[in-house]
């Protein structure tokens, strides 16, 4: 009973997160300017992290947690490096 | 039938399910706002709904679920919480400042000019050639404009 409730709810949540990732991917592909693409990429990273956490709850293993942590770190580094690039035209001055 | 690997009692399954669903709904709302809002400065506010409250709900659900499954406090999701709380404002602040800088150097009339300049007069466009003589403060903005111009084509 509880496994069925949890399973169906997590399936619905994963579909919602997939739709959210599709919205962010649309903004990455069709963003009118470069800063819209960077913002869409940041949102895509956050949604992917939440999707990995829901996979971890479903499978009951803590392996997905490490992947989510790495995605969070990479998302921050990517967003700040791309913002620096938009600001100055180069990443490392 | 859709099953979960670990079996938990019903009193633990219901809060976990509700929190996961709430977090995913908030993330979907934020990403839908990113899709629908009109200007960039509106859009930058929308995904923060997912990256603060949404991921907070999912992380609390994950902590609660694994604490019940392993019958001990599992708190390593706090690492991601601290990471998101620290890094999200920094990254989005950098992005907003970069976007404001690009809009100003292009003379976009939708953004407010630099505080040193006359509010009556728009910021000169970088390819416009000369800065107005009465505003020497406009001159330093000319120097990195060519670098920005090359970036904008991408």
C-alpha cells in the first residue's frame, strides 16, 4: 500500500520535473539573448538535481545523492563562469 | 505496478509523497514562469522558486525517507541544502549584473542608466562613435564595449 502510494506519487513528480526541464531546455535553445540561455541552463541543472533525488528515493539507494551533489557544484561553476564571460568577454583575466 | 525498492510504513510514505509532489510542482511552476514571462529581468525571478522552496521540499522528503528506512538520522542532504543556499544568490546576482552591463553598453532604453549620467539622455550606443562632450563619465564605458559586442553574436 505505502509502496504503491510512494511509487505513483514519485512517478507524477518525475513527469512534472521532466516538463520543467523541457521548459528550461526551450529557453536554452530559443532564448532571445545569451543571458536567457544561461538562466535556462541554471534552471536545467536545478531540475536535473531534483530529478536525481527523486530517483534516489524510488530506488532506495544513496548513490544518486552524490550525483546530485556533483550536479549542484557544476551548476554553480557553470553559471558563474558564463556570467563572467558575458560581463567581460573572457573567463580568466 | 509501480513499486519502490524500500518499503516504509504508511505514516512515513504519505509525508514523503506530499513533499516530493510539492517540490516538483514548485519546480514546474518556476520553469513555466521562465517560459512565459516577457522580459529577462522578470524571468530571472521565476526559477528561484524551484531552486529554493522546491529543492528544499525534495531534500526534506529525502532526509525523512532515508532516516525512516535506515532507522538512524541521515543528514547528508544538508550538504546540498547549504550548497544551494550559498550558491544560488551569488550565481544569479552575477548573471543579473552581467545582463544589466550588456544592456547599458548597448544603450537599451528599458534599463535605468548609470547613476553618474544624466537621466534625460540615454547611454550612448557603443558603435555610435563619440560620447557627448558634456558627460565625461560616459567615456569609461566605451572601453570594454568591443568585447561585449563580439560576445553578443553567439
